[in-house]
C-alpha cells in the first residue's frame, strides 16, 4: 500500500515537472511570436494553454485524492500542499501568454484574441479622463 502511495507522490512530482516544461516553452514561444510578429506561433501558444489547464486540473484532483485516501503527515503533507500551490502558480504563469494584453496574441491588431484581453484596472486608474 505504501509503495503505491510513494509512486503517486512521485507521479505528481513528475506531472509538475512536465507542467513547468510546458509553461516555460509557452513563455519562450510567446516571446518569439511577439518579437517576430508571428501570429501562427501566437495562436499555437493559445492552443497549448488548454494542455496546461488540463494538466493542472489533473494534478489538483490527484493531490486531493491522495490527501483524502492516505492522510499524509509531516514532510509528505508539505509535499502534497506544495504541489497544489505550484500547479496553480504554473497554470497562472502559463495562461499569461494566451490572455495578457501585452501577450503576442493580443498584440496583433488585424485579428482579435480568442480570449478577452483587458488591461488591469490599476493601469487606467491613474490616467486622466478625456
């Protein structure tokens, strides 16, 4: 039983590594798309965001299931909780290239972004009214 538990912990860790690789690749490709004004690369970044989102949901479900079934304590509990936090942060980082107003997908005026691109309200709060 404990072998399966440790295998699941290792599997969650491997999933986080894969997720970090996907996010790093998305950020790199988004930068290339922006610098080269390449809409095809920008669209592929947006499409790849779904994979990151799916992986995040999968890792979160597996971690919660592990918490419920095995009730880890001490170091193992910290590993599971850290995995939950890391997957959420990685998902948020991976979403930036697809949704940020400064992202490549929203920088091309000839074609609208698949998702709504809005600037954060704090940017506009200090600007003078016209």
